[in-house]
C-alpha cells in the first residue's frame, strides 16, 4: 500500500483504502480499480492523494532528489516566490520518502 499524489494516479490502479466524502458516505470502496472517469472525479473533489496497492517508492535516493531540486532552483536564489516554491517542493519530497 502506498499513498500517492493524485497527479501520479493512473487508470488501472487499485485503491487500498476506501474513499469517503465529508459526510462519511462511501464514494469508492477498497479494491476499486480506477478508471479515467474515477480519477477525474477524485480531482474534482479536491483530493491531493490516495492510497493504492503496490510499491510506489521513489526511484532515486532522497539526497539525490534534494540535490536535483537545489540545482533546478539555483538560478532563482534571489526570487522570494521561487524560494517559497522550492521550500514547498522540498517539504513535499521529504514527505514522499517517509512513506
């Protein structure tokens, strides 16, 4: 079981946890095989991540991922908005590696 970003969800993936709405009603049960229509509905609901079956671990070590982020933002060190975006990406990346 892995928690992945809604942007990473692909048709054919299987839910490993049910998805409920704010009122507690079941929208998608565990083991649902996701279709493109399901994925669009999840995005429309504002979900940012879901639990799916399988191993979705990152392909590079955390240190390398952080180095790549630093490298990509190196030309924007004086831009406060880019610095804030970089910090958000670093925090998100660290969360991905915790799972």
